[in-house]
C-alpha cells in the first residue's frame, strides 16, 4: 500500500517544475527502497535510471525529510536505562534514544522522540490544552511533527519569548506549534525576566495572564526544556539574563532552569532577586499533570538530576549518553529522591 505522505500523486503539485519532478522521483525511489524492499539495482531498472541516480534520489529524499524512520526494535541498553530511570525517579515514562558518538551534543534523536510523544497527545480530536516551554530542542521537536488539522486544540506558552530589552528568542515554540497543527495559540506577553519585581507584578496583573493561568489548569500535559545555569548558558547567551544575574544565581547554588525558573541541586526553586523577576507561569511542584522534560547532552546532566530529584517533571525524553550519566549518579549513591507520578 502506498503511503501518500511518501509518494506524492500528480495532483500534489505541478510537475512542470524541475524541483517538483525531482521530489516526486525521490519519493518514489525512497518508497520502493525503504517500504517495498527493492534493491537499488531493481529500482534503477524499474525507473529506467542508473544505480548512481537512484542512490542520489534516495539520499535526497532523506535530506529533504520526505521520509521518517521509526525503529520498531528497542535497543536493549536504551530500554534498560529507561526502565532504571523510570523506576528510580517514579516517572510516568522515560524515552531514551540512541546517541551519536561523533556528535555528543546532537538533539536530533531527542527531538524526534519528543515529537512522537507530543504527536500522540495532539492526535486526539477531543479539544485539549497543551502547555509548552521554549528552547532549541523543543523547537526542533515541533519541526519533526506531522502537519495536523486541530483547530479545536489550544497551545499555551509557559514562558515569554523575549528579553527585557525587547529582542525575541529564536526558539519560540508556541507560535510554530500553532502553525503546524492549526491550533489556537496563547503566547505569553512578557519577557522571561523583567527588569524589576514591580514590572513583573504589573504584567501579571493583566487579563492575559489570568487567561494563561486558567488555561494551564485545564491542560492535559506540559512539555518543557531544561538548561544549565552559568556563564554562556542559553539564558545568558541569548540575552535573557545579565552577567550580574548569572553571578547571583551561581552564588546561590543554581544548577539548572526550566521556563526561566532556576533551581538548586535538590531541584528546589531558588529564593532570591532573580527568580522574583521571572514572569513565567510558576513551576508546579509536584506537577498536577503529565510534565515531560525534554533535553540531553553533557551540560544537561546536573540540571536533569536536580529536576528529577525535586520532582519537577513526571516524564523524561533524553539520549543514551545522558541517561548513562544519570544512571551513574544513582549507582554512585547520589542523593536521588523520586518525584510523584503525573
């Protein structure tokens, strides 16, 4: 059976444009190779092309993301790590994707796995509210989603997408997610961090924040990114916190942040002048709904351990290398306490 997403029909687009003919040929060659199981020689004969031309078409189909791979066989080490972390931190689920040894900071696998989990939520035709954070990995996950038509859904931002100075984040998620699935979008009309506590109080007294808080109470799930706190960490590098803010957070013991809220090694949100200026919706501790933390990489190990220890999330999507590092902290007798299920 031909998958219409993979093998476009002649009605999909005018075929008088060379790029469209190439995409059609690439989709056809990829379908024959990956789905039908034909060899490249067999495809070359069927399409009256050289074997080298078939190779190029299949490679083009992969690079253009005309096809999507789903691995049906769980890799044993990933499955074991997922089970260990699920049990130790009392998670609703843990998704561990294989790591690329040559690209330890790659987010490709994590983004694809997060997209699958997010898609399962959004596939429902029953109207729902989904809350979303921000960041590079979540933005990549949204790009991996299949296009859906779900105008009945509402996607709500947990955090603002601009700095106090007015410049916007390149990793805003809620608007792109709304575009991808045709949902109603509720961005947060505020910076991540205000310049003063009074500014935060003024912003959060507006009707828009009341709406966001009410929608969060109705949400089925939240998907959030996570990051380290320190010099040239994402919040600092993108201009959301100042040098003095970073210094104050590090001195106070901050190891990570979720939606702008910094927390210590035990997963406890910090009390101090920086967190007092965070305009994001407050962290739910413990979460009242499924709260999926998405992230991986060497810099994310300490923040993830802290967040899971403090019960800031109820589920995790990460990669194998990060999961192994988290497992080592368990075996080494780290102070790990599981959060509650959501």
